[in-house]
C-alpha cells in the first residue's frame, strides 16, 4: 500500500506552465495583415505544395514576419504565434463570410456583399482570399443543399408527368 503512494508521488512531477503571452494589439494585427498581403509573401504562404523546400520557405517567411512584428516593441512574437494568429483571423473571416451566405439563403439570395461581414478587418482578409475555393467554394460546383432541391424538383416533375400520362391513357 505504501509502495503505491510512493509510486504516484514519483510519477507526478510538477508541471511547469508556459507563461501566456499578451494578446496581439491592433497595430500588430494590422502589421501582420500588411505583411501577409504582400504579393510575394502571400504566394509563398498560400502555396499548396508541401515538400521540404516549400515548407522551409514558409517557415522562413513566418520567421521574417515575426521579426518585423517583434520589432514594433509591443511583444516578442515567434513565427508559430504569428502563423496561429493569421490562421485564427482567416478562420474568423471565413466564418463571417459563411454566415453572410447562410443569411442570404434565408432571404432569397442575392449577391454577397462583404461589407455586411462583421468588421473591416474580416472584409480585408476575405478580399485577400476571394479566389480561394475554401472561401467561395468550387466554381461551377453544386452546393449539396441546392443539389437536393434540384433532385427533389426533378422527381416531382417526373411524378407529375407520369400522372399526366396516366390521365391521358385513361381518357382514351
């Protein structure tokens, strides 16, 4: 019994927590957005290939971005922190665009107005990814909801034509 207590105290070392860094300030977020928006940087960071060379280029680019943001003097930022912040901003922007699309569907359609998205920052990020399939879907593709409505109307149309045909046969 005593050996079990000793074993548990040995296996539970004190966990040292990493100190939480401060939140990104508005100036840091704007600088991050400006740096990522650069054409060369954007093309490197959004490159879909994930071989060793491209991954190194992406990592180096995030390191450069982190150095520029850290140079502002607000907080020392790592490449991972900057990358995670950008992914979160992009995710929030995508959620706002999706919410807008769902709202349009409720009201009968229309074109997407990015100004209806929550704030200017999300609009700017959505504009950066306007040609991305992850934001807009596949061009020429069908939305599964719309495809369901299409199939439903197709089968109703066939049923109605069959009914008309039966009525025609009965009348003869």
